[in-house]
């Protein structure tokens, strides 16, 4: 059995890649990345020394994917980053995998992907289209519907607060969400790729703790000693706040001075959906796939202490 992991220069798929190396022989693995020069050279050397076939391939370059995917049996396709463009990008990757003879696709989707109630969340429609396309194919698949990532609220949101006189603005109000840590999402993806779980099934990859953004703010305040203040706001005020931090409203905007890789529409609709209870999803799917309980905010907050201690001001400075 030969396994392919796409997007291994990213944080989620990079974790899946490392997990797979613990489970199977390197010669049975192919890793692709958008740009080889984005990989630390020591990591690339380690992977290749283990026998892994590492290729530069991206979702806009069908030929590169067809070559990289040749000989693969099961593939993990991590979702792209460019909202709007990635419907075609995901189709390109899926088509290349099918053409290469891949028999099973694990796709990193998003909670509520096939539920119309989630259509107003900025990132959802791309995942809806991709899941619908997967259903039309002759290969088996799993859609792993990841919730919002817990560490984003312990890193980038904290960073924005530190850039705003310790004020943590949000449209989330007092809503709660079962946010998930990327370690847990990656482990679930790993076991899906290895064949655990039922074919043609979607799994909700969510945390075990329903927590509010206010509680996350209070947790960081407790651990850091910083005078953080949670400030609930309405959507237009949140947009103005983000624009003052050079975060464009749309993904097509100017990100040259943006401290985070997300546009305002993404951040605002996510937090508003938390307020509306859309991300307070209960599921034991992570435990089913991995045999482990998902991590809570308190479990992981200490590993992100460097954000305030090192006064991080840009997401590319993050570890």
C-alpha cells in the first residue's frame, strides 16, 4: 500500500506526514508540497533519507500532481488556502488522483459542509462543492470536517489583542464552540488515510470541550498575567477594527501588511457563527478514529506562551 500526503509544507498536512512516518515505511510514502524551498532543508533531507518520495506539486499544476501521484493507493488532500479558487484546485487534485489510479481519498473538509445553515460562513461553500464532487466519483473517500482550530485563538487572536492595547475584540459574544487542535485533526487524518473508518463517510473532527472566546481570553490572561480585556462587538465594528490592523475584508485584498493570513470576512463570519452556536458540535469521531480524547485549551496553552513573551507580531514568526 502506497500513501500520498499533499501540502506537507503546511502545518496540518506536515503533521500528517510526520505521523505517517511513524506508521509505515518511508518507501511507501509520497509527500507533496507547494514549494520545496518552503520546507526546512533538514526536514527534507530526513524525509528523503527515510525513503520518502518528495515532490513539488500544487493544485494549479495538474501535470505536477499526476506525476507525483503515480503509484499511489490512498491519498490525503488537504484543503487549499485561496477561498473561491480552491473549488477548482480541489477538483484538479481529485481528478489527478483518480487518473493516477488512487483508490481512496481522505479530504480535510469543514464542519457543516453539507448543511445549508453554514452557507454564510465564509469558507464553507468551497468545502460543500468539494464534498459534492467527491460523491460523484468511483473511488471511496472520507471527509474529515474539521472545526475551527483551537490554537488560532491562542496565538493569532492573542497577537491581535496585544497589538490593540490588550483589547480582544470579537463578534462571538458568549457563544461556545468545540474548537479542535491541529494535532488532533492531523491524527484523525492519519488514521483515516491508513484505513480506519467507514468508506464514503464524513466525520466531525471537533474538540471535547465547548468553550467561549471570552473564556479563552480569560485563560490567556490567567497564564500570561497580561491585562487582556474581552470586548464583544457587532460585525461592522469588527471589520473596521481588523481593517485598522491592515487585514483586508476579502481574500482578494492587499495582505502586504496583514499580520495574519485570514481576511476579515473569514474572521468575522467564524466568530459570528460561534455566537450563533454553529460550532458547538458534539462528536466522539476523533476518539473513534484515534483512540484518544481531543486536547482542551488548558492542555495546550503553555506551548504558545512564546507569543506574548517574544512579542510576536506576524503569523510568519510563529513556531
